[in-house]
C-alpha cells in the first residue's frame, strides 16, 4: 500500500513538473503588406517536428515547451524565428521574401528549396502568370515567361495546339515537343492523336489534349531544361520536361472561389491587305493590256462587274460574334487529417473565323488524407469533355481563311434569288466560304481523363515509400462532312468521314525516399524507384459518298456508297529503374547525381535498354564566412552540370520488319505486302547537355540567373533506302524500301538571362521581370555528310537547321520592269535559271524573350507582358499566288503589295510590271517572298481592383476582384504578312491567325 501511494504521489509530481515545463501559445499571422490573415503558415518548434499550421483566418494554437523558439514559414514569405519569453500570445506580420531562395520548387519526382537546386529549372506560379487569362490551353501561357522556352501558336483556332521548344530544336526528323507531366502523370502532350490527320484527311486540325485541362487549376509550372534537372525521366527527356502541379487542399475553413469573365476576339494585326474592287479591276485590266495587248476599253469591259464584296468582312466575324465565356467554381479546405481541392469550369470561345469555336467542360478533385501518423493516401481526378469546330486546312480550297484572300472582290456572296453564288468565282469556283461554313462540318469531340491514386508509408521521419498508379484515358470522335451541292463533296454527291480514336496510358511508380542530416552539417536526400508504363492506341476511320443534298442527313447509314475503312492499333511499353542522390555540406556545397535505366519496346533487339544519367554541383558562395560582411550581396550561387537524356519518339515499330495488309489481295483472299526492313540496332536519339550558371541577388531587390549551355543531340532518325531483297512480290520488286537508322548530330548552345527587380517596395510596388535567350543551332553531321534540301530549307553541316536556301532576289530592272536575281558571284541576272540557290537567312531568331512589369497600389493591380523575337525570317509560302505579277490575277485576288508595281521607265520598286501570265517567272521560289520577322508584342495586359476588405465586412465575402485584360493587344513589326508569330519552321501559310482577345471578369472568394 505504501508503494502504491508513493507511485501515485510521484506521478502527480511528474505531471506537475511536465505542466510547469509546457505552455499553450496562440496568435494570428498576417501579411505585412495589407494586414490580411495568412492561412497555411507553418508554425514549428525549432529543432523538432512539433508544430501546426494557421487556419483560414490566420490563427494558430500550439502547446510548446518553455524557453524554446518558434519558426514561422510560408512560401513567398521570409521565415521568422521567435524566442518564447513567457507570453502566451505571439502575433506575427510576415514580410514578402524578395530573394526567394527558400521557395519550394517542384522538380523531378519531388520538391526542393530553390536554393538547393543544382540543375536548370525555371518555375512560374499559376496565380501570377496563368489564372484568369482567357486561354483554352495552358501551354499558351509559357511564351515570354520562361527563358529558353519558345511557345508559338501554330494555330489560332480556339483549342488549337501550341508548338513548344526548350533550348532550340533537338531532332531533325523526330518529335521536338517536351515531355509534359501533370501531378506525376506523364501525358500524351501535344502530339497528334487525330486519326483524320494520320489517315486520309490531311486537312484536319491537330488535336491538343492539353486544352482539356483547366489552366486555372494550375498551382505551378516547372520547366526542366538541362540533364541535371530532367535525367530522371530518361529516354523521354531530350526535349526538356514541363512539370505541371495542380492546386491541392489546405487545412482550414473551406474557401469557395467563383470566377466569371466574358469578352471578344478579333484579328491581331491588319498588316496584310488585299485589293478592293476598284484596285483589283485596275490591276486585272492592266495585266491584259500589258500581257496580251488588249485595248484599255476591252480590258475594262472584261474585268468590271456591278458587285463589290469585302471577303475579309464576310469570313471574319465581328467582335460581338466572336465571344469568349469562362465560369469557374472551386472549393479548397480541409483539416489536419484531410485536405481537398474541387473545381468545375465551363469555357466557350467562338473563333473570329466563320464556323470555328471551342467548348470545354472540366472538373477536378484532388484529395489527400493522413490515415495515421505513418500512412498518407490520396487521389487526383480530372475529367473534361470538349467540342471543337475547326476550319479546313491551310491550303484547302474550302478554307475560309484562304478564301478571304483569294476570292475576287467583284463577285457576290449570294445570287439574286438568295442562294449561294458558286459560279464565276475564279480559282475558287464552287467554294463559296459562307456556304461551306454553313453546310460543311469539321468537328472533334474529346473526352479526357487523368487519374492518380497513391499511398505513402513513413517508416521513420527520414524514410518514406510512395506507390502511385496513374491512368490517362483519351477518347476522340471526329466528323468531317462535305456537302454534295458545292465544295469538295460536290463531285461525289457529298462525302462523310467519321473517326474514333482511343488512347490509354497506364503508369505505375514506386519510389523509396530518404532524407537525413548527419552531424548537423551533412545533409543527404536520395531516392530509388521502379516505374512501368503501358500505352496503347487504336482507332477506326470510315468514309462514305453519295448523301442526301441537305446537311441534315449526316449519317454513314445515309451514304449510297461506303468507300473506305481504315483502322490501326499500336502499343508500346517501358520499364524503368531510377535513382538519385543529393548531398550538401552546411547548405554551402552541393553535389547531386541521378541514374535511370529504361527498357523500351520501341528500341531494336540489340538496344532494348538505355542508360541515362546526370551529375551536378553547386556552391552557395554567399554562405561563406568571408561573404558575411558583404551586405549588398544577399545570395550568390554557382552551378555546373552534365548529363545524358534520350528521345524515345522513334515510332512504335520503327525497329521491326513490317508487312501490311493494306488492301492487297492474292487469289481472292487478303494478303500481306512487305513495307519495312528491320533494324535491330535502332536506338533512341541522345542529348548530352553541359550547363553552367550563376544565381545572385543584390540589395535584396535584384535577383538574376545567367546560364550557358551546350546541348549536343545525336543519333537522329533517318529512313535510309535499302535494296529490295529477292523473293518479294513481283509487282513491287521495284519499290524503294527503307530502314530507319540512327544518323546525324546537331548542337544548340546559348545564353539565358532571367532577372527580377523589385524597383519599388512600399505602398506603391513595381516589379520588373525580364527573360532573354540567345540560341545558336548548328548541324554537326549528316548521313555521308551530304547536303539535304527539303523544300525551302538546306540541311548542311555547319549551318543552322532552319537555314533558308533560295534564289536571291535582286528586285526589278527600272528600265523595263523585268525581274532580276543574283547569281553566286553576286552578279545581276535576268534569267532565274542562272540564279543558283543560296543561303539567304534562317527561321531561328538570334534572341527572344519577354519582359513583364507589375504595379500595385492599395487594391489596384496592373501587369503588362511584352514578348519579342529578333534576327529571323519568315517565308510566305503562297506569295507566288498573291503576288503573281499578273500570273493569277484573273482567277484570284492579289496582295495590296502589287500596287507598288513597275509602270514606266525609271520606277524604282521591287514589284515587276503586271502582265497576264506573269512576268518572266518573277514568282518562282526566291528570297523575294522572304521577310524579316522581328517583332515586339503586348502579349498580355491586365488591370484589376481588389475591393477593400472593410467594404466586405458582414457580407460573408472574403475578397472580391474586378479585372479587365487583353491578349495580343498590339504588335510592332515590319513583317508584311498576317502575323509574325508563325510555326517554328518560319513558314507563313493560310493558318488560322492568332487571336486578339479582350475580356472583363469578376472573382469572388467566400
């Protein structure tokens, strides 16, 4: 009994002792800028894992030992250490972290503080660069925001694709797009999965699965540019990697956000003009007089009509008819165990060209749950459904964009009885663009799903295992209807083509992570992983002809004659082993290395596995003792890296010997035809990247990164002719057979500069961000080192891959108005056959980038992003028709450039005399149609006002923002074509021009 009494007394004293050593502290954490509460701030006892996070109103409550230190930390804010002095309330006003070296960045298979990253990684936050911008696809937000990244709209079609290149062109014949990874799921990206484009419908608009993701769901984007950053993705990382992280839940009261905006679109520039009625009739009559010797009276009588049509006004919609709508609702919250983010959105954009639009319904659920202290589980689900109506392809007569240029301006849209005029339209006879827009159809319906489920187990505080299962499912339905009355379907009584495509992408990933600090100064984190990927694609396309004349009967069953069926099934799979080790001493000296081994079904039997690796080091010079007295240098870091990555886009069966059952019949039964030789040595294209960089911050205001890189790409894919073997089918023995081989090398080297300057930091804030990239491309080797001439381009060792190779235009002989060229010796010649082709420019800019200025004062915000590109050229692929010097003047309209024509001796101009049939081949392919394409563009301008919180008291609303913004508002360029932002290859075609969009919106948080 005495022992029991003694034990109870001891326990009581122990409890009293513990109570005396701990205390309950509370407080509120706010922003020093506006006093707004900060939810999600980490409050931790220094040197322990004891802590909590602030709630939605910025408050916290925590039991802590006495005489300890609290650390307050939050992304984008300066961390603060507060010693406990016996008080029970500790309020904190946190200041913005201008330096940002402790900002958490998403990197390959994890996150790192910015100051610890050894590779070339650039990041952008969604709330700063993407949210509320009226874009259908998140890839369109990259242009001008990340150094070394080119994102040009290959098509302004709503929902259309964007071409993205990281540090130049990395492949001569293969895929040049980066790998996109969304919340850890490697996705299809922007590659073309349309069976219409892959089958027998070359004019179909390419699909863009990225357009199925709501850009406003994005938390951040990280661009991995060198091997040290991207090598963990191995055989898919040669073109760089773009990591997209969506928003996740936060502990605290659920916050709802409602955003709505609407606006309109129109053409970006009016640089390009065609002839109006009177100008055209003068030009056409002059061509007849000069070329055929007609009298002026006869010529005028022949070309003049009583009609006048502005086909631009007909084809391009008025702003009120090219509207954009976007509505989104999201909820974000959770408690200490479960956090969630849920969103739903509706986006609709009517294009500024007839019969084009894009509509998307998107939803997302991101869920994280701490099941126990050691087990965490979660899931991410995103699903969307979209409809896109596209115009016909660039050079198709049914393209309304082509028609706006080519249609004769003295022909009517409608006949007197109200029917469509399809006669006497010149070259585009039977292709009235208004009628085709109403009667034809070119539609794509997409259903897109990305899902991930994960489970994470923490063996200890340092050792964690995470397993994930990812699914990407893509279903595409395509329909192309061509009516039987006019247009492409008129000769067959109408044509209908329907396609179905399905892509399934399954990924299983298992990662073991370890992180520990030894003896205070030695910090190690490492990972080991195994990954398996399975991808299969299949589709079917069918065509029928002879349909009822009315477009109401668009059904394959209504076709009088089914004409063709085409189907396809492809599969590939990959298994991977990956590892990485990062070490730093005292947060000053950093070493990192990674290794990945990929086994891919696409590779030849002798090269099934590839090894990819990287090594990197960095030195935080500013952390050295000798730098502590240099108070104007806040951060100074040196980085260097080297590594090898690959490009596995070699084609699913390029290494195999192939036969085809494509319609070959032997004795009444289906038979196979040999089409491709096997190459067991086929392997991936390789990229070896050296990167050296310095990061520094001065005066706590100016943050700068300067990088220099050399990227050597090799083992490019070429289809090499192979002599036909004996025993092949007799009728095809003369066929030229090919085998895909790895040949050729190319190099990109350049400088990148990224700068952020906090010019003013008081109540009135002004921030400037600049990024600029200089890239030099050079072909190092080619098969047998022989020149390759491909269209307007020359592929030659020592030259840029985008080199234009054309006859050099010398203008017009002022005595007689005839064309002239230069030969290789620089002499003037009047016969184009004497003018040898020469190197006359490149489509690759000398440098390009973007500059952003952000201003804020109290509740007002203003941001302006300008993008630019300098030192490159664009070739107008159809100028030989539009500037034909009379060659096509009676069948199509002409460019207003033709008004500058030569008319009498002494005229100095570069437009020859107008003559029916053309003037001495002046319209042959030459540098006459090659133009400087330097430009400066106001890419995005946004004005916003945040209502004072005092106005919202008692309303139930937390914040309200009103905003107006514009995309592509102004462009400064000497380029005479439609728009200087064309395809990467520098070819101007009748592509859908970019959109100038102006919207007005409202965002409410409650």
